């Protein structure tokens, strides 16, 4: 179900998640700022290093990482580069170790598009949980698919991230099919499903209340390059 921006917060409160199509997502984001450098922002997904921590041996994921801090009542600022850590309880595949990923370049971290995404998400999540300071992590993901090897957007399977809120924003898809997001309750009953297909399609998730996962992606034409680019932004109250 596609929601208006006004309904997104209500859906998060009622259902624990919301899907925004590209037009709705753009309207929501541009209330908080501008996306004038979007093409340059999206192009920054090219050339990322491969994720070397994949316990399944997969070579289908490229990734960059950045951390920002949003103190209550204060501005959002980038923090020093640091590892990403999840306990095994939240990530049975790759959890339990400090993972140092390639840092997001300063030009990307300071881009207008990213500032807009951070401003919009902070306003939304502040409204859902007022009076918090936030630890914010950003992940640039490219999931590649090729003949004989599907790409796994969530190789850990159906999961929670161990945070409060998550934004998954589609940057682009090239020559891939599938990649359906599913949302489940704590008993693993499916609550909803949708596929991010257009740049700016977005999923908003209350990680405290629901599980989420994404099905594998496969190339439409195995002879051509195939990949799915997303930005994942997580908010954890401090």
C-alpha cells in the first residue's frame, strides 16, 4: 500500500513500517531540503570496495559506511570513522565482530542530498520518539548479481538490526529482477511486502517492532552487469 507522507508516521505507529513510492518519498524529502546534487550523490555508489566480511563467502556486496551524531536539540554532525558492530543475536551470519568498512567520502557525507535525507528522517523519528539523542549509521550498499550467483541484499535472512528506526532508500537498479522486501511480526507472520523499483522508493521500519528481509536479486540478462544500490540509514537512541 502506497501512503501519503502525512500517513507515513501514522503507519509507523500502527503497523511498524511504511512504504513510500518515489513521488511520495521525494515530496517528503524535499520538505526538509533539496536534492539538487542527486545525480552526483547516486554516482558515488560506483567504485566501492567489496565487503570482505561475508561469512557465506559471497562476493556480491560492496559497501561504505559513515556515522553521524544528532544530540537532542543540536545539529547533526559527522562522527569519527568507526567500526560497525552487531551482536550475533541480531546478525547470525556476520555479527559478533567489529567490521571496518570503507568510509563514505567527505564529499558524499557533506552532500546536499544526504543532508536532506538526514533532516527528513530526524524530523520523522523525533516525532515518533521525542526527546532523544541519536546515533546514526549510514550504509551505501551495492548488491551485484551475475550468472550462477544471485545477489543477497539481506544474507542474514529475516532480521532486525538492533536499532530503533531504519530507512532503506533505493538509489537505483540496473538489469536485475526480484528483490522484494517483506515485513514480519515477532511470530514471523508476514505483515506486508513490496519491491523498491524506482530511485527514491523507500521503506521505513520500526526495528523495535518488526523483522524485515529482502529476497535475492538476479540478472535479467546474465551477459550484462547487474546490481541494486540502496542507502540504509539507521537511528539508535542514545
